[in-house]
């Protein structure tokens, strides 16, 4: 586990709270403490939201090994229509 597990969990919860209550109000991200890093992954609506999230991650998890896989949803994707 990452050194200082209690501190790591506290910082992860602060990040979750910040993302849930910030301007982006992003609840669709997953943040997990793994064996040797914190993993942050999910999809966000636009690049501005992604940039804001990356700044929050950098501030809240500074000094912790972090793996980030935050994708921007395609604005040009066509809706799927299912024929019955």
C-alpha cells in the first residue's frame, strides 16, 4: 500500500469532496488507492472540465504517485438509435 495510508485516504476524500462540490460538480470519476499509486479514471464532458480536474488532482494529491486516465467525451458522437 502507499506509505501513509490514512493520510492518503484523507486526501482522496478531500479530492472527491472538492470534485463533487466544485464548479465542475463531477461525480462520474473513480478515485482509488491502489497498491503503489492513486488511480483517477473516468469520462468528463469537455476539456475545460478535464483541465480543472487535473489542477485539483495536482493540488490535493501532490507528492503521491498518481495514475490519471480522465477522458473527454466526444462532442461529435452521434446518438445511438436502436430499432425495435
